C-alpha cells in the first residue's frame, strides 16, 4: 500500500470532517429570535417606515396652542415591571370557531382583523389569530406586536383613575362639576350640577362634542384630509359641547357622550395637579408594564411596529394612519397593543387596580337600565355568559376587549378600519370564544 497516498487521503478527509462540523454548528444567516407582543422590531422590518410624518404644507392648524397639553407623554419605550408578554412561538393555535369568526370579520370593507386571547395571564395560554392584511400596499399581515389607536377604550383607563381617586377619598362620585371645576364657564348648558357618577356612566346629558355639525365635518369624511393634523385643546372642545343645549337633565337617562370624559380628564388634573396621562402612566401603565401603551397628546405618529389604518370616504378608501389625536383627548387618544389591553383588563377585573367596592361600582349598570357601568359595560351572550369590557373607534381603527367577570379569560379584537358595520360578526366572535360549546 502506498502510505503517502493514504496519508494524503486521510488529511483530505480530516479537513472535510472539520468543515462539516463547523457548518453544522453555525446558525443560518436568516435565523431570528421571535419577538414578543409589544416588542419593537428593527426598522428594516417595518413596511412603510417613516411615511407617516405629517407634511408641513398640508397642516391646517386651528387657533389655539400647538404644544401638547400638560401631563401628556409622547410614545416611548418603557421597562416592563409585570409578567412578560407571550412570545409568538409560545402562542397556541386559536379555537377553530374563533379563527373562523376572525376571518369573517376581515371581509368587505375591512382590510384586516386580529384577535388575541389570554387565559389567567399565562404566556403558554395565549392564542393569536389574524386575517387579511395590515397594509394593503405590501400585504403585510397583522402581528401581535402592532400598535394601534384604541379610541374609546381610553375611557376605561380614565374611569379607573377616577375610581382610584375615590378609593383614596380625594373625590366622591357625588361631587359636582361646579365644586371640582369652578372655572368651567356655562354655555347653552350649565354643567355645574352634574356629578362625577353621571359623567362616568353617560347620564349627564352633556352634548356629544363630536356630533357638532361643523366639527364633525372636520373629523370625518372629506374634511378629514384637510384637518387631520389640526390640534384641538380640551377647553376648545368643551366650549363646542357646552354651546349646545343639554340632551337631558342630569341623571335622567343614558346618552353616550365623549364630552363626559373630557370633563373627567380635567377633574383628574384639578384633583391631582397632574394631567390625566401622567396619572394613568403612574397608576396603570408603569405598574402593569404596558410597554406598548401611551397617551400621544398631539403626536400624529404611531410607535413602531404598526399597521395602517383605513377610513371609507364615499367610494374611496383613505389611509388615515396619521392624525393629531388631540381631537379625542381623554375620551379616546390611547395608543396600545392587543397584549397590553388583555393585561390591563385582566388586572382590572381581577381586582389588582381597584378595591372590591370600586370595582363593583364600575360594573353597576342600574342607573342606565343595564346598558353601561362606570367606564365598563357587560355583554350577555346567547349561552348565558356575560363578558365585561369596552370598545372604541377612531379614524382608521376599531378595537374591543371582552373578559369574564374575574378577568381570567380575556379577548381583544382589532380591525384596521373605523366604525365597521359588523356588530353581528363581532358578537359571533365573542360567542365563539367565550361560550363553552361553540
């Protein structure tokens, strides 16, 4: 045998063996670690990144200050102090009936729909399902980490702060607007005898400022494009509301009005010396580690990652992602994520944010004949189960959270369009998720 040839072959095989082992141990270049809901993705992964900066030439400001109102905080990253959000790779498949109901929501004029379910706050029990797209230009799917505008879900945060203040004996549900806000000037309506309770459950009779014909033309429809970056102050919006006669005498009946929560925002500031956003950050957002939740004030941008928001104006679909959220203020400016809303409502109904007395008051709907509590409402499903939560819409976004009374089973759904004509399909989704035999 030719030993030099054997030696040469041995050397060759040795080199190949070493190279093979090194190749096996090296991670593929495209491998990434799945990110958690609420985590911020690298900029390179964000379709449409940087396209939401409002062009200065199209801004049509209204008279009044352009700086964010005191106490408001811009979106920013926060350190989570609560239990970690569920990583995508630990999420379980949704119930088949729930997935089918979400697909039904992403139909017609709705580009995309998504739902996140959490049980007992456990990451391994998180279920996420989505249908349609987050961006009609790129066909990017909706992810659990996407930020969106929550609209009137803001009201539950504001109501929680107010009820915390009552638990601390810093105000009472029977306190009047006149005592708490003596500088609030009457117009066609005199709000001074309205109580905090009547503001919380929408029995105050205050005119809904978003229904004002002139303002409504600026907030919606064809006027939205020209006025989407306008800044509105709470005082200005309240003057608009108080310029209309009251819908009814205080306490007479339920009539949903965004104006009620504008007033509650001012009451929080009068009682604490801090803006409502600062109090919500200190009392709710930071303690629960809601890293994707913020009160943007006048900032028209969404934190990344985010999908697009769409509004139907006549026959045209308008991208309404960017807007100045001061139009909503304490009634609806919140930006958040699916996971953060699940965590908030789970903590709220689970008794982590309010004493039992105040939580019972929040769920008491007797003054509205079973329609609305104090920043919370119940929905009785066909199977007899009642779920508690709130919904909200603002230009380009609709969201709703529902949870069992103990907060141990929570679902949040979102659509990337506003005012969807889908109440039956939304109820079908809740039935699919919460009814045992669905």
